[in-house]
C-alpha cells in the first residue's frame, strides 16, 4: 500500500515504563526477577476462576521453587475492579506482611492490583477518595515491587498507566491514572493462557483490537502509537481465530499476548474514543464484559468515524490484510468496518447488544448516553459525538 498523507499534532509525548519479557514457561524466572526489584515476601492477586483452573498453582509453584516467600493468595477479585474489593486487597496485603505483589489475571485483576499498590505505596485506607480525583499525578512516587502475568490477551493493562474501577453504588466506571501504577515487569507467558475458554479468548481479543483501531485513529494518534497499533491489528486478524479454535496453540496464544501488550503501549499514549466511552457505560449499568461490549460497538463507531479520518482508516484496513491499493481512503475504511463484522462472526461472538439484555428504546438508553457523554475517552474520538449520536450508536448496535 502506498502510505497515505496523514497528520498528527506537532507536539506529543510518549511513555511506557514497564520492562516486558516474553517466553513460554517464563514464570520459572519470577523469583529471580522479583529479587532484582527488591521484593522478598509476595502476595499474589488473582481470581477464583484461575485458582479453580489450576493456573494460579503454576505461579505458586514457581514462587515456591524460588527464594521468594509466599505471603498468600488473594483470589476475591471479580469482573471489574470494584472499590470494595480493592480495599479488601490492600488490607490482605498489609495483614500478610507482603512487600511486593504478583498480579495474575486479566484486566480486572491487573487493575485491582494497580489500585491496591497505590494504596500500599501511599498508606491509604480507602480507594474511593483517590478514584474521585481521577488523575493521581501530583506528588506521585514509585510504588512497591510489582510483576504482572496477564492471562487474557485483551486489556494490555500490564503496561498502561490507568485502571478502570467500578463504583458499585453509582453503577459507573471511573478511569483513574497514576504514573507508576503499572507493573515494574510484565512477564508474558503464553502457557498460562491455554485453559482460557473460547468465548473469553474471543471477546478479550476484540478488546485488544478495539484498543489498536481506536489508538490508530484517535485525535491524539501519532507515529509511535501508529506503529504499535497497526502491527497489533495485523497480529490479531491472523492469530485470534486460531487461538479461539486451537486453545492449546501456544504460538497463537503468544502472538495474541504480544498484540494485546503492544496495543496497550499504543493506546495508553494516543487514547481511545467513543467505543470505550459507550462500553464503559454498558459495563457500569448493565454488567456487560468490557471486551464483549467493545467488540459489538466497534464496527458501528468505525462506520460513524470513517469519513472524519479516512486515511487513517485506510491504514487500518491495510493492517487487516485488505488489498487497498488504488482505492479511495474512505472506501477502504468501509471495508475495514465489514472486516470487523466478519471477524466477530468467525470467532463466534454476538453482534447485537439486544442479546445481552440492553433496553431497545431511546428513553431507557438515556442513562447510558449520559454516562458515555461524560466519559473522558469520548473527547479523543475523531468525530465529535452529540448526545443524539451516542443514542443512535447504541440503537445501531442493538
């Protein structure tokens, strides 16, 4: 493809703090790596699903085969990083006398662990006042040693400087940023993913794809994030169907882990857009898993946005493997929309919010619209979204 003329802001900054390691079986090195960070007594944060599947035992065994001391395993994390569970996690860390942490899980686990570490580092007892501040930059300092093992290829939370927490009472998701909240070391071990069910593999993969597409087309898109997000798209379109159909395929699992991680590096600098704003509202109000909401909304928001930044959507189409030479950029972008719909079908996901119990009339959708319109990510959408636009996007996805 002939590279199109694209623009970006004349000034931007780009950062990615964590060190990243990749290898099947990498978990065997966790004791050595944590010692290099100064950790001696480790608390593992995970969920009951990974405990029941035996995945947590793989990390516990690696810890016990090292010089690290195991303080305990906190497995009370559920879907979404709930503030009450974050507080319970910090209490567990302190009571067990831990001085470092391992986060083992998907986005909810990693975001919970991030918030716990902020509380430990700052001596806080309740995360709610911190969540209310949203941006925790002033006076921020490095936090206790923290290693992450992602077990889904979706959020990229191991490398992002934000966490999305759930205020259960308000039924609202809040994005909270802290410059040191991400892990010191992301250890990508695809062997930890082979027990992940096909449906979760599929919708977490669509989460990673959404990060990559929105990261490459947002108003803050720039060349470094472009390189990461576009390559993430290439990897996802090739390897997500394989990972869904062949769960034991470690190569496919590994390529999805890498795609998720590099998309995370990209979008955490260039931000996302309306897909994330609308999906956050669906998660808070309706309890829909974030990746599933993203996957359903993505083609509709792309279709809404294509005319605003056609050259960027042409690059997205090219990364998806669509032959775009000689095409008008907008026409190429429309083919990318269809490619996402085809991928959703190929990996066995629903394409309609109606299947998930979302109300179908405009009046009932207004609380969702109000949350989405106030979400920080909607400001980075390439096309301005009026309230009626948001309602129309929800209705198109029903």
